[in-house]
C-alpha cells in the first residue's frame, strides 16, 4: 500500500541485523574510519557510534531496555571486550535497536505517504539525516526509518540574493517573499535553501562553489564536521565555535523559514510574518511577533513545480507560533520531518585559523596551562587586559579541542598572545611560536577539505570526530557568564576541575541574536562556554553556585543539548545537590532523578514543549530516544484539558540579550 504511493525513485527496503553487521561493522576497523562512508551504505542503517545500534548504546541482552540493570554495570561490561563481542555478534539479541524497514524518500510526497501510512497503521517513524545524534535518536526498533540522505538536494542551486526594493511589501499569502523580507529586516541580503537530507559537507561545498563563481561574498554558520547535519545540529541549538557563531548566533538563529511534513500528514511551510525592532533591549535581530504557515493543497504531487501552497484547512488545529518555537531548539526527529529549511547567509569575512603546539613539542606542551588561561582571557574574562576589543574577541571561537582558534574579520590573536606572555614574563620566542597561524584558507570548510586526511573521500569537508564504538556518556554544562565573572577563584575552578577544554561558542550574538520565539534554553544564551565535570563535583559543588535553585519546583536548564551523551541525567529530584546514584537501576534513576530532558530545558520550558508535542503529535508517531515527550509515562501522553495552552508568539517568552539584563521583549 505504501509502495504504490511513492515516487518512482524512492526506495523502501527490508532491513535486518545482517545489514548492520555487513555494512557498518567494517568501517570501525578502518585505519581512518569516517562517517562519510557510513552515511552512504545501501541499507541506510549505519550510525557514527557502533553501539548506538543497541538500546542505550549497551549491547548487553535485555528484554526491557535495561531498566532492571544498574548504571555501573554498563562500564563493567564495556571493560570486557570478549563479552561485548559475543553480544554484538548475536542477531537475536533483544537489545538491538534497529528499524525493520527503511524508506529513502526523494520528494516531499514520499514523506507525506510514509507519515500517513504510519498514522493509519499505528507505526512509529524514526528520521535520519547523518545519524549524528549521540543519544541514538535516529534509530529505533520496530519503526519505519526515513533516511533522508537521498532526498532532493537544494543547496547547490539554493542561494537567493534578496532584492532590497521589496522592503515595505506585504507578506504574500503563499509566503514566497517572507524569507527575504525577514532577512532584509535583519540587515542581511542572502539565503540558502537546504534539503532535509543535506549535511554540512554539501552545504559548505555549495557555498564554496557560489563564492568561487561570484567572488567571495557568502558565509554560512554551521557545524564543525562535514557529516553533521543542519537538520539535527540546528534543532539542538547549533554551536558555531568554528564558523563565527559568536558573531552571528546559534544555529537556531539562522533559520528564516521551515518546510516540514507534520505528524498529521500535512506538508507545510511557515515562518515569522510579523516582527518588531528589539534593538533598544540589546537584541540585534527583530523580535518575532507572529508566525504564519501554509499547507500544500496537492500533497500527492511529486513535481515541485506544480506544488500549490494555500491557507491551511479550518480544522488544521496546529499553532504555527508553537511549532516555530518548538522546532528551533526543541530537538530533531520529534516534531515531524523537515524537508527543507532556508538559512541566513552572512557577508563573507576573511578567515584566520590558529593552532597551538602543532606539531607537538615538549616545550609547547609545558606551557599548555598558560595557553588555556590565554583563551579564557581572550574570549571571556578579561580581553581588555590584553588590549583586545570586544569586537576582536567575538570574531573568534573554539570547539572543545584544546589547541584551535578560528577567527573571522578583524582580530589580533597573535598580538594578544605575545602581550599575554609578556605579562607572565614568558616572552621567549619559542613560546610565542607555540601558537601559529595555519596556512591561509578562504574559509573553515576550505581548510577542512585541504587538510582532510582521509583519501577515500577527497574533496569532502572533514569528519570529526571519527566513528567510534561508543560515544560520549554525558553532557556539557553551560557555565554562566555571571558566575564566571564573579571571582578569580571561579576561573581557577574551571581550570582545575573541567574535564575538557571549554567550548567557546557563546557570548555576543548567541545572546543578542535571538528572535525571542525559540525554545533554546536561557542557559545557552547566558553561558560563557560549555565544559564537562564529574557528577559528584558538579551537583555537590558547582551547581548550587552557578544556578538559581531558590524555587524547588523549577529545575533550571543546565546542560547543552548539542553533544549531550546517552547517559545524561540530572541530580536527585529530592535533593538537587546529590548526583543520581550509579548503583541504582535505570528504572530507579528514571523515577527518582531529574530527566535528560528536564536537565537540558528546565522544568518550565520542558512543560511547554511537552504540551506542544501532545498537540502536534497526539499519536506519538515520532517518539525518538530522549526526544521531547519520550520520557513521558504512557498514561500522560494523551492531551487533556489540564494541558495549558502554549503562549503564542505574539507574547513570546522573553530572552535576555545579556546575562545582566532583565528579560524583556521589544516594545
């Protein structure tokens, strides 16, 4: 019944454990494994971490998703490779978490047909672009997996330059001019349309091609790895530590219009149609006042040239203001299927990358603590002490790899490094040379293509991190700027107790670039950086000092959603200063500890998102691992009269433009 409604190029295939074993296992044994190879496997089942193919990334056989196993057991198991090898070799292992059928849609009508089929037959749908979710949100047993990798690619011809003469025009009923009107209101003039199956490798290469043809004029904010997708990265927030996020905002802030197939089977597009200036409150983009959407009246039509966008039916029943809020920050895979998105492009700026201790040497390794301190000064604590302007500081960012700095436009990293060493009486030329500019490239993606070490995929933007058997366990803490600024003691605490290099993709436009109508937590907007800590030290020492816990009915958002690992959990519900005990079973942890979702969104924002989830997807057709609503008991998943309606976008939940500002909307 489904096959007859698909386009001629779409593929619906049966899949088994053998597909996963034969197609995916070998890549993890390659000398230089890459997700580029995994993404293109015929079954579409491969994942960036091998163990994501089992529930909770834990191959131990379990009939109930490991609920009766204790947390500590997973680490004991993983330290016994022969035991795990036996489990992952067993095709009957009940912990396998792989779909039984995979659909490769080509056009939106394929997605519409699949969603309607699932709705009519009581099926769940899982959605995958690159599968880069650390929690495994893109794979689930007994689901129909929509692998979007072969979906129509829009990016190669998807750049639009907006005509400023349309300023002052009314938004057309079909929303065709809405993206450019909104972009021009942001003082931007270009956009790129990205298909639901395109990852950043494809997006970056499309922008490079346009720049090489027209003279360098475009810049896109995106992820650090070519195999990361805008369809997951953006909806989790989108950290632009390598691509100018501190200048231009998070990934959610780049979205201008969305096109989706919703759980009710409707093919829609939507975006802000009313906005107002918010500069008086410190925001650099307009505040969204109202979001409008249209429905495709001929959803069975395969030819996009013949699509007809019209006002949605009276009984449509979905608030586009809520959907705009929820999708942008509320995670991917749970609100429907994004078939394309229009992303903001920015004016091109010269690119300057720097690397510390490359190639490695004992002399430079010895001053690594000073380099860490320098980065903290340059980005966060005291750029003025280095005679660095705020503008020059915000021009640069770093992912959580220790030695990299990526800058756009005017900056003075090398001069500041020299001044820093001078103030620390360490001006030996050999120390100065520990930080050096990487050979000039036109942009981040160009550099990644040139430096990519995997010759099996030449010309592609590098993959990082490479595929691993198991991914990160936990999530990074969004360290508040206000707490970090309080004292030198707090700054030294980070240096002593952080388990990784801080992720410097916060501040500047990540606070001021919000349209105040998205679901990304306030903790993201207020953060100085993201870092990882041990559970004991975090909850018992840092958490009560970093976050406001005066109201014990409202747990605050703490973790960053990008890079959140599969074992992420908050503290005890009855005592927020105590970690969730590792000797408890997962069933006990689920009952007595703050959930993955609540630790990321906070109590209030999670409640609003869950209410929207019930309205948008009452059958929970999209019920991915650790996604919004996935942790709800079955009895609470149905919508009832007790569910509070979400605030409309005409009165959005305000977000402060700087850590010290009181929340306020533009007037």
